[in-house]
C-alpha cells in the first residue's frame, strides 16, 4: 500500500537495473531496465493462441495510443489496461486457429478534474468503440504515480514535521505508508475549507525507518495520520493525537538466528508430468488456462477434465474478487483502516516474485507476467506464477483379505500459485488439483502485523495484544501492540458442470427416528432463486452444496455433479451499520449463488475504492431463477486475527482452506484408479 512496495517491486522485477540507476531515478530507471520477456502471441494464428490470453506489450501500447488519440485528457493516467474478456459463448465455441475478437478495457483517469472514463478498444480494427464518462466521484484503484507523488507533499508539510519533532523523531528517517482513503469522511480541511464530496483521498501513516534497521513496520509512530487530496496534491488534515514512545527495535542478535537447514531437493529425473500449450496446462486429465490479472491476481479459466478423449467442463472462470481487512480498534486514527486489498490496490499489480525452495519447491516452473503501468507502457514481473507437482501422502490403500497383498497409490498434486505484497501483509493464492478429481482453493497470510504504539500494557491489551517492549528511539521504553482484525477472502467460481445449465442443492445431514436410534441421512433442498441462495455454514448438519448438471447423466441415471465444501469461515464482528462492512456486503454470508452475468465479476463492485454501500454482491443477488441456469458461486473464507507475541516481529504463515470441489457422480467410478499418464 505504499511507495516502497512500488519501488521494491520494480527493483525485483529486473535483474539488470543497477543500484545507482535506481537511486538516481527509481521509477524511470527501473522501467527502462526491464527485460522484455517473450509472452504468447496474440494473433489469430498458432496452435496455442487463445482468446483469453493476456494482452501483450504491443497491445497495451496500442490500446493507450488509440485512447489518447480519441480525446483522452492530456495528463491522464491509465490505472487499468487489461483484456476485455470476450463473450463466454464465443470463447466456448473457439477452436484453435479460429479468428477471435481482441479488445482492451482501459480506465482513463483525469486527476485534476477527478473524472474517470472507461474505454473499450477494438485491437483488430484499431479503434475505440466506447469511451464513457463514469459518474463523478467514481474512483479507480490506487496507481503507481500516486505512491511517489504523495511523498514530497507529506515530507515538506509543516504540521507533519512538527508532529515528528514532538515525538523526538527525525523526519528524514521516517517511512511513509500510503493507503486508500477508507470510509472516514473529511468534510472540512485544516484551513476551514469545505472538501468537495467524492474528492479522491489517500491517507499516509508514519513508521520509523531509522538507520540500517529492519522492517519499519516494527516501529509505528502512533497518533499521526495525514489525509491528502490526490486531485490537487494538497494536505487536507494532519491528525496529531496520541503521543507514545517509538520503538527502537533493531532486530534480533546474531546468536538468535537459526542454523542452516540441511538441503532438501525434489528431483523429477524424467521431467514434470504436465504439458503446456501457451497459457494452458494439462495434467493427469485436468486442463485449465491461467492468467495474472492486475486486479484479481492469479485467475484460472476453462477448467475441465479429459477422460477417454472427452473433455468435460467443470468451471469457466475462478478467481479472487476481494480481500476485506477491518481493524477492531475504536480510535479515529484506526477506524478508517479497512483495506479492500483487491479492489483498492490489486493482487496482480503487487505480485511478488516467487523463490524456489522458499515460496515453492525447487521443482517449480515459473511464469512471467506482463501488466500495464499507469503511463501507457507495461512492466514484466518475473516469477509471478509458479507451477509444480508435489507428493501429498497417501492417495488410497487397501489390503486383500485373502493374500494380505497391499494395493496403494501415492497422492500427487499439481499446484499453481502466486503471492502478492500488499503493504505489511503478503498473501498467497493456491489452486490445487488432485488425482481423485478434487480441486482445493487455499490462501496464505504472512508478513507483519499492523502495529500500534501504546503507553501501557493495559492500553494495548483491550483491543489487541502487546507484542513487544523495547528501548525507545529517544531513550526510555516503548510498548508495541498489534490490534485485533479480520481478513475476509472472496472467490468467484463460475461453475459449468458438464455444461452451462446447472442446479444447486444444499445438503443437510439430520438424525432420523429408528428403532435402534442410529439412523441419519442427508437431505437435499434446491436453491431455486438468488434470494434463497445466500447461505451460511452449519456444522451441526455437516452442510455442503451439490452443483449438478441439468443434462449430464451418470451411468446409474443420476445427474453428474460436484460437491462444494466450505473451509475456514469467520463471522464479521463490526456492527452492521459500520460503513466499511456495508461496502463489503459479501461478508454477510460465506456462500452466495447468482445467475451468470458477464459484468458481475467482483463481490464489492467494479469500482469499490471510496465506493458506496450495496455495490457488488448485494446488488447482483436479486430474485432471479437459478434452476437449470448458468450459475456463479461466491465463496468466502475468513481469518479472525487475535495477535500473539509469537507473531512479532514477523508472522508465521496462516493457511486457510477456502473451499473444496469434490466429484459427486461426475465420474463412472473413482478417478484415482485411472492409469497415470
């Protein structure tokens, strides 16, 4: 969420950018030094070219050039330049070698006028087919220029510098953390002037960077928050409330470092078991396409299973739509900290390069990704996506009762993964394909807790946990606390089990009356409409959901299908009238089912930054019929983070199961018996 993310990302994206160049001009030098990696061509020819392939460098530049020529403001920024995904029916009908439409969706932001336009560019015809002004105040996600433009505005401000001096801090040793504005309104600026509704606001936190000290998130400077009008690049407000000693934590002594682990190598002497064709992956019957989207991060398309030469669809599009992170500290400096990490920042824009033997095993294959910057060019992110096979224990085993012969098989999984660096947190996304036809979706959270400076252990223990007491930067002692907070992850799963027409049933296990008292059964009820398909977990009933094909039939005469099982869920603890919770309406239920509409992609709406309540899922979920329709499932996982001392100064990874899709009569018999290939 800050300028350091941008600069560090740019540095890590190129192995050829000299340190001296970065110091002289961080943004321009790094971009110029980027290595142009070969990405799949985007023409209508080639055995592996597909309509869902991400935009190439040339396509990004062409789209922006055409938009500029079509009347875009001279000083406009382009926060989003991405493939405008073709209509679903066209993609499903596509055969390799066919011609296909190729369009770009471009956000055009006029910062001085606080006006956002959305353009559609036909790259084949080389013309702009739509250029629409969006309602005044509609805000794009944060973009690259903002992280650098805001820095001198803050560091040269008299009130901010005075707040640093009051705390005995040298302003030149402060690290600034830049956030989206959140929901706390600024009606009047510090000079008494009215702030226009819809003004684009960002807020800036301060941390002590120090001199050659570790991560500045360990040393919060409490009580100081700067609100900046990003349209005029002008300070609106500097809060200067709590004065707490600032930690001088300088890292652990060398004697505390862990001795090196013995090398562990994963060797596949005959090579990997998957096949690649452009952006398509094939492995043990599974087939899917992948892309790194600037907002969504890692997205999977056209997930299917091939058996006996027949390719059967399972899901059309699967991706993360939002991460909502509210903090539970009732303080004016904290109440606005309700990050919407996908809609306000973007998982793809802040993708973090993966490292072998750390993020992924050493047998992983890495893919680069190209994402547009906000100036009309693009950036290549190396090692943005990882793909690897791994052993996951025992797949199945049985013993013949006559001969005692053992029949067993290793459980092998294929994992495609990516992780993103959003401020103090790092998130990992994992899609896990199994030999038995199961698909798991998992997320990881690690990094640094967002810390608070407090004046007593009692103060820091009410809405969080005191995690450190260290020497203060100016002498004496400083106390650091980590406030309670939650993370809600929402995924959109456009399922097409054996075709577009599906039905969704809820299964509840209930005890039944019997003479022996041991009977129980699963009872299924149809989710017939969207209004009735906003569902909650019920552990007492072992509640799951079945997505059944309306047309596909098993040999036994039953519909083919998959079972959805929810993983780690959480209850939102903020009030239902809390403004951020109203913007994050998806948290009201861990599962929603809606009718497919191409423009309904995000649980918090298309433009959630400074958005209004009711956007996204609450608006999508009306009362449409879901029977024998193309349905979309919106699934949420939740982490309630009550910090502890062992999570300072760095958090161990918290791993959450979002959901599992398991075959339910989709196969003739156990697919784990299929010959490996």
